């Protein structure tokens, strides 16, 4: 087994080697290939994970998993590596994993954004939102603005505490490390200005201009559905899929119609998020909403993360919403159940409950900060919150550096807790794939009707929980073709009745059964489809039968045309 430390964050070259090592060691389970290049030319790697002895990944229902689309959100890459490790270790040992890889496939993209992650993991890090392509400014003299950077070169970007009689902050009487707001009418105390650690070249001693990022892209605003221009949605890019990283993901998913679900891993909040971003649940097709709720309930059971609506539970107010996001696009344009999983939150570890995922950062009681500080002291040895220390700033003079460690307290789990956090997910992801539709053979038979004349019957059924179309949205948008049944005749045979290829439509699953049987429940065979042909052929010929559905897989069998 390749050597992987799941309590470590890996840079690009190391991840690429790990993936190649897995592919080399498990060629029967893993196909590794690049789906595109980043802005700086790094490969965007995807692993197709399935038992190739039972068929190619493209002919099986599949689940898309990705991570690290945002530069500083590093834990999702580890989620993907841990899932890969769990799958290959469990194949042949764990019955659910074995059944899953025998009949279905995972597509795993551990690092959608390799360029941004390299900056975040550098010895002297730089924090950007997504990629490194200059946007919205082609060029920008950073020396004219506050530039967030690791000015003392200790591998962290903290906060700067600057004495200022007009500052908005003061030292907390509850703990001198914490900063609290100055009261509205308060005067006469020691006050401070707080800024991100960074440089202000050409400082005039008066103004500290706002930070302008040359790397202002947000890849999760660049997807086609509800894309809006920069003036309405910052970071959206000049047009949908303008960024090669996003275009690679969209291109892969749209050319792999066997994908039945999609999960994008982000950080942080410790929550399983589902669409919509822009409208309430009343706009959902009712069966899709109920299925999302079932999947979310199972996710909560297996991961201990609550499931929530982005629109209802993950916005800061009632007017703003994020657009051009992956999960909305995957549901609306691809017709699959898509999720955004926000990995990690220190709040729960500190015992804080019933908080709003977004609004907490705008308004919360001091008791929460004290609880977080206690947890940092006791669990992290004080490394979550760095006590203020003096620093001679090149422009500002005597200041202090300190405060919360954004990268490994808020944004990602501290190293020693990483594996504990990411091991929550494989069981739910395997379950999520196992509910996909699955086309299987029910019956293939030949009945002699007379001299060299036969009736060929071909019956297939969907043994998966979801219907073959997966979502009602896919039906509404006409995104999914029906199940295609076909016959290939032996030499010298003719087809007397029937079509060589026939569309038998969609096959239902078990997802829409009521919670308990009542007087009106009837289990009609909506999951089955039958095709019959009358064939004239010399005795002993072999007819090949095939049923194919883009999302439910492929069934192939043969029948011998002869009398009993």
C-alpha cells in the first residue's frame, strides 16, 4: 500500500506521486489520467476507481468527487486521498465496497485547483481565493495597496494589532489575548486597529488603502448555471467556464453521462449543503426534494454533519446569494443530486452548538471566543490562537502580530485532527453511489415458433434505488435518453418483427415508495422493460442482446436460436 500520512497536507508533486503509486499498485481498480491543465500548466488528475474485470467505468453508474477548488481549502484533497485508500483497502474485504466497485465507479479529482493550493502550502504562504490568473485586473501594482503576506516569514499569516486612539478594538478584560469591540460612545482607553498581516509600501502615514487582489477569481462562481458578470458576482470570470480548471471539470462531466451524483468538498463549517443557492425549497420538484432529504439524513447519520439548504441556511441575509456554483450547475444542467460538503469547524470541538454557519462570524457572544480559546489551549497547545508578539513593521513601525491561525484553525483541521475529520466520509460516499440506478438482466429466452423461426424475449430491470433518470429535474430538462435495447443477428438471420434497436424508456427504482404500505400501494413492475423479436435463422445461430442506459449501465448477453 502506498505510504500516505493522513495527518499531513501534501503539495502538488507529492499528491501526483501518491496517485501514481496507487494506480501502479492497483491497476485492476484504478485508471489515472489528466482531464486538463491549470493556468500554470499543472495536470488536473482524476482517478476512475472500479473493478475493471466487471466492465469499464464508463459503462457503470458513477459518482463524481472533487476537492480543493478554493486555494486555501486543503482538507478536501485529503478527503479524496482517504476515500481512495479506503476503497482499495476495502475491496475484497468490505462487502459494500466490493459490491460498489464491482457494479459502479468513482471519479475522484483530489485537487481541482493545483496552482492556488501551491501558494497556500508554500514555505512563505500566500492566501488567494482560487486560481493565479490575473483577474479582474491584468496588472496591479500591489505596492499601492495593503498586501496580505507572511511578513515575518514564520510560515503563517496572522493579524496585525496596531495601536490607534481611533481604533475600533480594545483588549478583552476576560482574556488579554482576545480583542473585543469598542463601545459606541467609549473614549479614553487604549484602542487598536486590526489588519491582516501584510505590507503597505509607500505608506503615507495616514491612509491604509484596501487590499486589491490581482488573483480575484472564484472558480465556484464560474460554472454555467446562473453565471453573472463581475459587477453582480465578484470572481465570476469574464464568461462561464472561462477558467481552464472549471472548463476541465465541466467538460469531463458533460462527456460522462454515467455520472449519477456529485459531491464537491470544501471547507469550512461542518455541514452537508444542497441546492438551491438562489431560491427556496418550494421551487424543487417534490420527489427531488424528498430524495435530497433522504440522502442528507443518511449523510448526517454516517458523518455527524447536519444537512442544510444553501438558500435557507447558508446565506448571510435574505437578499444575497452566490451564483455560478458547481452544485447548482450539476443539479440543474446535469440532472444529478449534487452536494457541497463543508469540511471541519472548530466551533463544535469547542462545544458551541446551534450557531448560524455564516452570521456567527458577524455577531456572536464573547463566551464563544473564550470557549474556542480554551479548546485551543487544551487541545492544540495554544497553536490555534497565537499570543500577540512585538514586530517592527517596515511601514507601520512597532506593531504586534498574533490572533487566530486562519489556515490550520479555521480554514482546515489542525494536522493531528485531519485524519479524524476526513474518515467521516467514505461510508456515506459508498452508500450514495450504491443508491444509483443499476441495469441488470432479468430474463433472456428463446421460444421456437416453427421451422427456423424463434421468439426472442429480453427483459431487463433496474435494481437500484434511484430511477434510471436519477432526478425529476433531468426528466423536465430532457437530459436523459431512455434505455436502449438492441439485437445483433447471426449470419443468415432475418428480423421478422420488431426493431433492431428499441427505446423502452425510463425504469423506475424504489426511491418513491411511501414510508409504509397502505391500501393504495401497488408494486407494479415499473422497474422492468421487455422487448420481443421474431427472428428467422438457421438453427444454432447466436443472437447478441444488449441493453444500455447512460446512467444505469450496460447489460450484454447471448441466446442460441435452436429448438429445445
